């Protein structure tokens, strides 16, 4: 019997039933492991691995034909030497996280616009101050770097809240979701930044995206602009961002991703002015719908794999998505 290993650290019994049903129909037997350590020593037994694990486990899985990563980001798996064979397929779970991360972007954006960090400080001092100047998503011009699942889910919600304009930036100018008013290429970013009220980064880590928000580009943003990053910390020049925030050349920022992670206790980001930090928690498996979508995507591609069809969520390891 052909075998599948599943690292089920986020799954419910209902998820097991669904996977077992599809596996049985497609001629596979499934073994579940509570974490990657439980899988160690059994790596060679499986043709398919679904979950998230250290790269060395993949290398040891010499019979592995397909690794389905339960995360959207596949940075640790981009190098060919990670896999037992150049023919080993890699898929990710991009498409499962759009809802939860879009809600996080909305949360921190509204916190910044409505001055929640300052109000929290006022309340902590037992003071009663009702008025601080506020702004709204309604009427704002928003630039979104990354028009995939996450960027699109956010754009749809921001449009429903009355954004004046939503510009999407991607590698090419091919059409995207109607939630975006216009689509621009990476080389057009500099013309957009001076007109941007809210800049959202929802990018994977690739050679094209690392350092995309450079010191020079941060300087192009107007003083009232807010920056929100939920993609990868490597996309931003952190030193330049901290400098701009501390000098009040930007209104504020919210970072769910940063370099390094975890952030050391003595890192200056902790004490940067007008900055909301969250510990890379915008995605994960914190919402049930994320877990459901993740499992659905694996089951869809398991049927594709068994039938010899192309996998719907195949990743080009050279591009990183």
C-alpha cells in the first residue's frame, strides 16, 4: 500500500476523517504524527508528506515523491539539496491564509488610524482623554505589494470599507482581482509611494522582494503614511524604518514579521515609536476556517496526484511560489 505521512498538529478528528476518506478512494494508507519529532526514524516509509517540518526530515525521506507544506511560505524548502530528488514535488497552502491574515491587517490598520496605542497608554495611566485626531480607511489611498490570496482578501475588505483607491503591485501588470483599481509592476513602485496613505506588504521572500521597501523608498512615503507588513521581514530595510518612525517622518507601522525571528529582547524594534509589533501570529492555524481550507487543498491535490494530473498548488522552488 502506498503511504502518506501527516503531521497533524492542527487537525481535528473531522480533518482525519476527510483525509482518510480521500486516501482510501485513491489507494493510500495514512499515518498521523503529532509533530515532526514523532516522524523521525520513519521518514523512508512514505511517498507523500503533508505538514510542516525541518528540511533535514525531507532530505532523509529518500522515497518522498511529494511534500505538501501546510504553510503558505516555503522559504526553508527552496534549495534543491533539501529534497531527496530533483523530481520531488513541492506544494504549499497559499489560499488557506487569506482570511485570517486579511483580518489581522484590518485590525492593526484600524488600530493605527484610530490611535489605539495612544489610547491604551492613556487608559493605563488612568486618564480620561476622549479626543485624538483620527483617520479612516474610508477615503484612503492604499498600495498593496503582493496581489495573491492575502493581498486580494485584504483589498476586498478595504474596498467594502470605502477606500478611495486600492493599487496592487506585482511582478507583472497582468489582470488581478477587481478589488484593485489598478495594477502596477515592481518598477513602478516609486511613483505610487508619495500618494500612498496606507502601504501593505504581503510578499513571499524571493530575490525580487528582499529589500523592496528600501531606505530610499521609505523616504518617498508621505509623513502621514502607515506601513503594515505581514509577508516577510526581509522585504523592509528595518533600520531605515526605525529611523523614520523615531524621527516621526512616518505616522506609524505594524509589523507581524521582522528580522530576526524570534526578535531578541534587546532589539531596538521593541522600543521604536509609533510601532505595533506582533509575534508572527497573523496566520498560523488560529482560525478553524484556515485549518479547514488547508486540509481541503491537500485533499484536492491528493486526488490530482493519484490521477496523474498537475497539482493545483505546485511551487516553483526557484521562484519561491
